[in-house]
C-alpha cells in the first residue's frame, strides 16, 4: 500500500507543480528558484507530511499485530521509530504554512533521519525499494533546497554586532 501511495504522491507532486508553474508563468518569468520552490512546496507536504504520517500508522499497526510475542525492547524501538516518523510527518504538513529556514531545517532533519535509516538497513536497500525511495527523495529535497536557497537572504558571514546587556553601553 505504501508503494502505491508513494507513486500517487509523486504523480501529484509532478502534476501539481507543472500546473502551478504553467499558471504562474503568465505573470512572472520562470526561474530555477521558482521551479525549486514550487516542487518543494508540493513535495514536502505530500512526501514528508503524508508519507511519513502513513509510516507512523504502519508502525503502530505492526506493533499491534506483534503484541503478545514477548519482546518489549522491540516494541519500544518500533514505538520510538513510529514517533520519529510522526514528527517528520508533522513538519512536512507545517511546510504548507512556513517556508525559508523552516524548509531548510525540515529537509536537513529528513535527510539525516532517512539517510541514517537507510544506512542502518543498507543490505535491505537492494531488497526493499522503499529504502531506496527514501534516499533518493532526501537527495532530491537537498538538491532542490540548494537551488531554492533559503540561506541566500541570511547573512551567515556578517560580523556579529555587540549587544547591550542589561542597559550597559557598548
């Protein structure tokens, strides 16, 4: 079921992005940044929000079906993994409302989490295509984020200005 949902999500991301870009190209020129922003605007809520929330539900179902097998440590690990998926699902859904640095933090967190899961399960990548999908999706989000450039407006190399603490003059 998750594989079908992943395919449907990708179709929705592609068609939604293309329609939005075609509609906006009449009023403003198409740039790489605009394309990246549009694709991320569709991909984060669908691929992160919806799919990660479905992974959360899937882990809960697996946990309930495995009850009674007498492995409390495995149950805890599955519960913790389910909550991690839920957290990224919520971040993906919040990406509908927030942009810029929020997208940056969400994509970096997703890349670390899903990349780490894939690294832990490296042997399974060849057997289970969903791990490969997770890695490719994370890499695509990082690439799109680099083109979108939310850090471009932030002055990372600007000198730190001295602040007044408790009314003291600097």
